């Protein structure tokens, strides 16, 4: 591998790695929000019947 090819590969990695990391973080954040909403919905549905009891 010549130094020019190595430089080109490094340049591509330096340019794309931050973009891929940002996309991954955004997707993980959206998945966390969806999971949390789903979990809260299930929790409130479970305890919905007990609201009248005062518990």
C-alpha cells in the first residue's frame, strides 16, 4: 500500500467517522425515547385500575 492510498483512507475515515457516530447517537436517542414511552404506557395501563382504590 502506497503512502498516497494510506493518506486517502485516513482522510475518508476522518471525514465519515464523526458523521457515522452522530447518526448512531441520534438513532440510539430515538430508540431510548421510544422504549421509555412504551414502558411508561405499560406501567400506567397496569396501575390504571387501582386509581379508584387510593393506592
